[in-house]
C-alpha cells in the first residue's frame, strides 16, 4: 500500500494481468459520506485474482475536513478549489499537491461527491468539456458507463479542482454526485460501487457486466461557469431558506424556487428560477447567508 501521511491510500494490484490504473477518491469535502462508504465497500469487494491492472482507492482524501465535520479543513481552504496545491503549504495545499501527483499517474480517475450537509444533488456523473477530443469522448464513455440518471458535461475553464488537474494532465476523469443533505444514502453507496465496477469493466479491468437497465440522459452545457454549483441562485439576504420546489421538479423561468425569511418574519424575499429546466441541486439546510446558493437548474 502506498505510504502517505496525509491520507489513507489503498492500492490493489491485479493478478490477472497487465491493465490500466484506475484512481477512485472520495471525501474531498469532510461532510460528504456516500463516497467514502462506497470506497470502503469497493476495497472489500475487489478480488485481486479477478482484476487486471491496478485499482487505487482513497476513501477520505480530506481527513482534516472530516475531523472538522465540515466542507473545508482546519486551514479554512476548500480542497476542491486548491489544486494543484503546494508541497510546503497548509494542510489542504499539501493534500492537493499529493493528490495531484497520484492523479497524473492514473489511466482514468473518478471523484465521488455528494451535497454535504447543506445541499442535496440529484444523482449524476459529470465531466469537463476538455479540448482534447479523444479525452473528451473517453470521459463521455466513462460518465455513461457509471450508470447514474444524468451524464453532465460542463465548462472546462474552472480551475483549482481535481477535474482541472486531470484536464491538464490529459487523464480522462469524471465526478459523481448523489444526494447528501447530512445523510449517507444506502442507495447512493450501492450505486457508486456499481458505477465504479462498470467503469472497471469498460476499462477491461474486470469481466463485462450485464447491460444497465438505465440509459443516462446526456446534457452538455458550454456556458461559462457551468458546473460551478455554489454560485447559482444566490440568496438575496441572510435568513432562513424556505423551498417551494422539490429536487427533480421541472420549473419555468421566473417561478419561485423558494424564499428567504428574516428571523422575525418581517421581511421575505423570493428567489426566482433563472431558466426553464429541472432542479438538480436544492439547499436543504435552512440557515443561509446572502450570496449562498440555494439551487441549480439543469
């Protein structure tokens, strides 16, 4: 097993023959639980005798944030905005630097996320719309193979992320989202394990799996900032967010997603949908500051 003092890194070397190296990480944010649980199960269920190539799994990439029970680590930095990091920097910068080296050595990369303690995200696999046509097509294949209801391609111009590190290294990479809301969805854990195994089958690392009964909806959004969930539909003031829609609901532009109410109930301000579409992210934690996102519309 690779030795790294910043996080636990489990490597499984296949005994069936040579093959690609798949890297799966989770826990980039310390308040996301489906991914780490899926990683633990993936480690337990992967048999070296049935594996070609190498499977590298990091169940809790951001141990500092996990100990803080928060999205960010003890230095206040968001690991998902800190890549490629610095070897001599703060704890989050050092983790980003170490992960960057591992990402660059992979043949393919999966980053498992969820909505954390404040959001729920509709199950999806995402990827950057990179310029390299070969890498982009491979990412589309990985996202479809992962088998969640939505495969979402978004702007490649967002930096500081694990996906941007893979982009710069030419490594095909996808991320996944599955609910959250301060819980650990058992359905999400099972879907993540199956998704990783389907990617492994696509890469020829394990035997082929039966075709999935689900055909993902594929949507690509080239608009600037697409995929940056934390900036969509910002709260107009501090207060309590009261949603008027549900995750997955179809909405029309101008329709209220909900309202923010002050603590006395004297002032309330509506947050209208900025476009027609489907709600794929919705805030579940009621307390909100001005400028914080309350939802994303596909």
